[in-house]
C-alpha cells in the first residue's frame, strides 16, 4: 500500500478545516497509509520586509527538508507548479508507488516554499491558476 506523507507548515486553526481533513483522511485509509507532519510556522511581523520573508522561508525550508522521508517521491505544492487532471495525478501517484513506495506532499506556509524545497521536489504541482489559502490547500 502506498504511503503518503503530508508535510505542512502550520497547524489548522479552524475547526471546520480540521473536520474536513479528518473526513478525507478517513476516506483515504482504503487507498493509502497517510501520515501527517505539521511543522511550526515562523512568526513574522504584520508587514514583513522581503528580507524577513526570505529568512522565514529559509528557516521553514530547512525544517521541511529535514522531515522528508528517505526514498520518497516529493511533490511541492506551489503556484508555479504544473497543473494536471485528477486522472493525471493518479498516474503520477501510481508510478511513484512503484518506483519509490512513498510520496511526500509539501504544503508551505503563508509565503509559500523556499527555493531549496522546490529544487528538492521531484514534481512541482499547482492546484489551479487561482490562489488558495495554504490551510485550505490541505483539505484539497
């Protein structure tokens, strides 16, 4: 059975989002073993500078890279990633299961993912041309 690691920056704060994730986790049990890793989101001031955001991304990126399971096929969810259909993504997961045995999906924090995490990814994936809050991306 495929092991999927969902590696996320930050915790879900709203109860309705936690409930939605719990429902999908329950549904996925028949198809994969799902492991959730939540890493702390870096604290930034209300109006952070570009340098502060860059430092934040670097700190979070180091945490993410340290938690990626060995031999895992890594998918970075990012706006500049490629889009694919549900069927196309199912094929990616199928091929990753055969070649790697495990998939790690990475969801960044409010400011996205560091360049180092994106470079480590085997696939950069975008849900849509629209921008979704990173907490809603976890439910998707």
